[in-house]
């Protein structure tokens, strides 16, 4: 995965409000959570919530789905796993290289 893509995802998750939103969306599972439910759960004004959701969506961390008049946020679990994997894949590589000497 490209380091710029990972950096953008981590930057968006580095904001406390966006992290709280994303955590709630992840907890909701594959069906997602209604934006109104997020607003009620987190007590965030609608315009602020919309701004933060847009930031998370632009980083590819969540998508939105409309059912009638209700807009749902759904976590992009593949993207989350890719970001986590990017960090985990590098774990201890330099240590292993020095052990071979």
C-alpha cells in the first residue's frame, strides 16, 4: 500500500472527533449506522458531523449508502485492514536482519 494513502488515513483518524465517529461506524458492523444515529450517539451538530464524515470518506475509510431518506455510514474494513497491515508488515524486519549476522 502506498505510504501517502496510509498517511492520509492515519491523519484523518488522528482527530478525536473523527476517531470517535469511525469507532462507532466500525462497531456498527457491515450494515452500518444511520447518520442520525451517529449524531444522536455522539452529540455532534449535523454540519460538523457531515464535515468529519466527508473527511473519513475521502480517505477511503468509510462509505455511505442511502435507504429511502436515511443515509448510512459503513466502514471500509478492507481499507482498515490494509492500513493496519501496512504497519504490521514492517514489524521487527530490521531486528531479523541483524540476527542473521
